[in-house]
């Protein structure tokens, strides 16, 4: 504990990591810190990919961990209720119309009342498949990705499976993976472990189009395991997705036509903001790409073992990693400030205005503030 306190104090007093940065260095202050999972003293260092989420009224933070779900007061961090079953939750919970939907690593889908934690369905839905992805909630269905490359649509009201899509392909390597589906205009977009990007009709799972992004000729790492991102490119709506061994792609949302490709293997989850695409490669480099044409703006090596996840906070990027959370100038990639947790962070923090909510790999929920 003393080691943690010293590390935190040093981080808060550190100031700029790069004195010549273009922006004044923001500070990261701690509003509250709440342990939600107790690790054994010699425990293997886990990686918790799921980010916390916030209730619609802003009062509750849904914090996934390796042991279940803890629901905390957003204002104070006080525990409100929990779902503890020994099964990890590796996808971010999603609240819609007062119901929070979550998926355990073992493939159990829950629908719970957000205020009380009481079940909404008669019983949880068992997928009989491993799942590491966030649920995607639409008007009628909850869409869940699971291994091997299977997308399941579950009725929000009853928990009954509506349809499934997948060819039963062999599970490929998930490098920075655990991508979820993306819903837009009654079409579901999903990347599969065999390198395909598919667009499906939200109502019945009918195939609208598919594109092969991964290339088996370049080896087995064909997985398209980031969550597809919707972006505007001129007058067109585009879908952005990354395949591990071929790079980042932009395709037309309507028909799947390729708009551009950025050639860089090992890219993690892309994030679009201000006409740029931000992604971190497997060699810890931040890549910044023009969203209109896929051309590189700049690339910069990052310190702190970044996990491949990014949150955008205005002119800054908030990057989790093995050394903690660092704030980076989005215009040039220079580090500005950081906060240290000895277990590090894998998931990008949830940003709400100037507040950040995060769960460390050590099972500690944080409320931070950018100043």
C-alpha cells in the first residue's frame, strides 16, 4: 500500500512528461478509489478489457471485474449492489431504458434492473460459448459476439434468441481483441475472427454484404477483432475496422465498397475524433490517420506499455497501459501527465465531461478528474 501511495503522489506532482508539449499539461486528480475485487498477494496479473459505464441518470457506475459486476455511486464510489458469481465480465455493461445488459466470459447474458439489480428476464440466457465483448443494445435485440466468430441477437424483453450468424469457423488468434458489434440504421456491423467484416440486417441477421480484411497468405493472424466504428467521409457514411495482419480499412456502410486502407499490422481499437483516426499498434506506437483518405498524419512511439485502447478528451488522448493511465497531446503524441497503478489498466476509461471512470487490472474502480 505504501508503494502505491508513493507512486500516486509522484504521478500527481509529476507535471508534464514533455515540457515542450504544445498544450499546458492537465492534471489528473482522484475523486474516489474503490476496491471491487480482491486479488491474492501473488496473483497472476490479469487484464480487464471491460470499461465501466454510467447509468442514464448519471448516478450509478457499472464496474465489471474478474469476479462479476459492482455498481457504485458515481458521486462517492459507495457500493450500491453487485452481481458476484465468480465468472469474469470482460465486456462493458450497457444500460437501456433502466435495464443493464451484461455478458460474462462464460457466455451468460444477464438483463438486470439498473437500480436494484433484480433480474428482468425469467432466467439468464446461456450462449454456450466464450464471450469477451460488450453487448450492443438496439430497439428490439441485444447483440452479443462470442467465439468462434458468432453473433447472437437476443430479444430484449424476453431473453429468447431471435437469430444467430456465423459459419462455425475455427477460432483464430485474438491479439488485441474482444470487439463488439456496431448498430447503425437497422444494420449490424461486426468483425469476425476469420478476418471478415460483415453487415447484417438487424431484424433477422440476413447478410447485407461482407468483406475479407484479413489475409491468410500473411499468416494465421487474420482476426478482425476490433469494434467497427462509424464515421462520416464527405457525404458518405463509412465503417472503419482493423484486421490484425493487414491494417485499418474504411468501407462504405451501404454496400461495403472499400474507400481506403492504412497498411499497418497489429492495430488496436480505432477511435475517430476531429477528422482523425487514432489507433495504437502492437509495437506501442500511436498512429494518427486522416479519416478522409487514410493517409498518415504522424506516428509516435509511446511509453508505459499501452494496451491498445484510447479515450478522447477534447484535445487530449487518455491511454491506459501497464504503468497506469497517461494523458497525451492529440496534436503531436507527446505525453503530458499520468497516474500510476501497479497493476495497470487494459480498458480505456469512460469519459464524462472532465471526469474519467476506470477499472484497473487489480480490480480497483477509479473516479478521476481532468483539470
